[in-house]
């Protein structure tokens, strides 16, 4: 009986940590997504100085989040976000409208894709 109780407690803890991780991942992805959407609007308005500041803020925030996402998320996808951010910074510095918007769209897509992919759903389990 004692073994069953220990196993039940371990299962509850395991599921609780998993659920917390999913909620946290989704929340941080939404935060970055909102900032990226703001960056996209700034680029569309061709406010390059403000866009440069925003993309650097996003990069700084991503760097702090990335260390914690490492535990949960596929590193290849996180590397793609890093590369897209680096390219976006350079495209904004050179005021390349089309290229900057394209990279911002990639960042937006990848961040939201990771959050969807890592969520617990029946399709992810089977």
C-alpha cells in the first residue's frame, strides 16, 4: 500500500511539473509573440530607430528565456529563432524593408510553432 501511495504522489508531481512547464512555455511564447507583432508594425511604419531598439530588446529577452527553454524544446528550432533574430537585427540596421519583415515573420512563426508543438495534446502523445 505504501508503494502505491509513493507512486501516486510521484505521478502527481510529474504531471504537475509537466503542466506547469507547458503553461510557462505558452506564456513566454505569447509574450515574445506580442513583442514581435509590435516590431512588425514598427517596421511597416518604417520607424527604423525604434525597430532597432525593439529587436534588440526582443533578442535580450529571448536570450534569457532560451536558457530555460533548453530543458524542454528541441535545440534546432531554438537555433533557427537565434539565426532569424540575428538576421532581423542586420536587416533592420540596413533598413531592408522586405527582408526585415520576412525574418520577423519567421521569428513569429517559430515561437508560436514551438509552443503549439510542445503542448500536451492527444495527437502529441500517440
